[in-house]
C-alpha cells in the first residue's frame, strides 16, 4: 500500500527549505563578519583623522 502524505505539510516544508536556501545565499553574498565590519569602521576613522589633520586653518 502507498504511503499517505499530507500535501499541505509538504508544501510548507518545501517553502521553508527554499527560504532557508535563499537566506544562505544572501548571507554568503552580503554578509560580513564582525571583524570585517570593525576593520572597515577603524579604517574610516583613521582616514577621517588623516584628512582632519591636514586641513588648513583660516
């Protein structure tokens, strides 16, 4: 005899799996580690200080 399945549950499980796959793809494409974010912030602060140090006074 064939195995009975609930189609609603299968559709929801498939949708969850697709959503997780899409989320994983987005994390890979757009995600940055905390260390990368901090390094970028530190670099921006360093560059801003460099520019400020070289401004002329009126």
